[in-house]
């Protein structure tokens, strides 16, 4: 029995195209509404390898639009990447998964991935991803949902095609509204994610056929579907300077949009030494090559080798600052 028989019968895919999907490595940044749908579609389509990047935990308000998660996931406040990974393995045990419960940093994107899917919900991180993809000369697929309206664009940030900053010249201004939570109707998300994944499959199977200068828009309420050509901005600062790197993270406690997860950045942490200190203090530490995970005063904490520290479930900014301050004091003893 061939799991992909119906897909291989499609002329544009065929057995050769299916083999390309099986050999492909896709990174999905953001496991919310779009990312959860996209991950499920790619897993069912037979993608060989997926890296999933998201720092957040599942909450009850996610369940209206985030396809992979269940009421049990929300009740347990499971990390989205962990919950998604478990469900994706039930869908297709053959997929090779890499789960990173982190907010985006350029060094978290695997060097061997073939394609990145931008399934983010804020433009500050999107600007960072656009810049990182330009520096690495790696294609990615931008997608967004708000209200009844969705947008998808394949981006090849090589200096010859338009990047996200060319599409949105006021990208820096859009980042100022990142934490303004916009509603979205449930049926819009699978429409946008389906288009994003269809373009991903096309790019992996027949990249020469992909138009990297077009943006597609969907209004699920009307409904309408439109496409526009996007010119490359000759004065675009991101296109002009591929050597530019995103700004160094600030050493302050900040909240992730719409969540009770708080972020702080340490300079050059020694994970082995930190694990030794925490274990010596009686804490149970889960270790991996790139991060530590442990509980601090009944709050889960993830600390990555790039210095990113995430504290989950703090009631507010003041509580997060107090807990992180106490943790830093312990680590500096």
C-alpha cells in the first residue's frame, strides 16, 4: 500500500516529485494558526524532515483556529512544538521532527533546510526572518491572516527578487503594532495555509515554475482571490546589504505577544555549567544539545545556547522580572 498514491497520480507531482518531498527539509517558524495547519499538511503530503520553531504553550483560546491542538493540550499548557510533534507523529511516523521551543533567532534556522515557512503573528520577528533569509540567500514563504483577509507570497531574497521589505516598505512601522491582537475567522486559516503549502510543494518539486514577484490575497468572507505583481525596491536596505545582521537582543525582560511567556537574553551562557549548578541545587534539568529545560518556582524555563531564556506562565511583567532576577542571582552564585 502506497500512502501517497493519490498524490503521485497528480501529473505535477508524480513519483519523482514525491521523492523530492521525501528528501526535503522545511522549517516552520510559528506553530499557531497557520503553522499548525501547514505542519499537518506537509506531514500528510510526505515531507521528509520538519523543524518546528515556536516558544509558546497551548491555551484554550488557540483551539478555535490552531488545528493540531486539543483541549487536553491546553489544559496541560503543553509547549506547542511538543504537542504538535506528538500529533504529527500520529499522522505520519516517518516524518523526521526537530522541535525548538524558542522564539526566532537566526542561528536556530538549520543550515541544511531547503525552505522556510513564515507562519508568524508579528512583524518584528518577520523583519528579522526576512533579514536572516536574505543573509543566508534562502527562499521562504510569507503568509498572514487577519479578520477575513489573508496574504501569501513566495520570497527569494537574493537581491534580484523582491523581499518582504519591498512588499511592505513601512515594515518598521508595522512592527509597532505587533501586540495589537487581531481577530481571525476559523475558515480563513486553512485557506491561507493550503495556498502556502501548495506553493511550498511547487517550490520543492519545480522551483523554476514559482513566481517570486507575485503576492496572492484571499478574502474568505466575500469571497475573492487576487494576485498582484510586486516590484523589487532598488533602494531596499535589506536587499542592498546581505551582510547585515539582526540587532543584538536587549538584556531586558519582554513579553511575547498575547501570551504569559517572557523572554530574556543572557550573554554566552555555558549550558553544561548552568546545568551543573541547577542540578546541585536540587532541580531536575532536561538537557539537549541546544537547550536546557527546568522548573523554577513552579514555572517552566527553557534556556538556549544562544542565550535566549523563556519563562512560561508568569502572571504579569513584574512577576516575570522577579522570577528571572532570582534565577540569575542563583546562577551567579
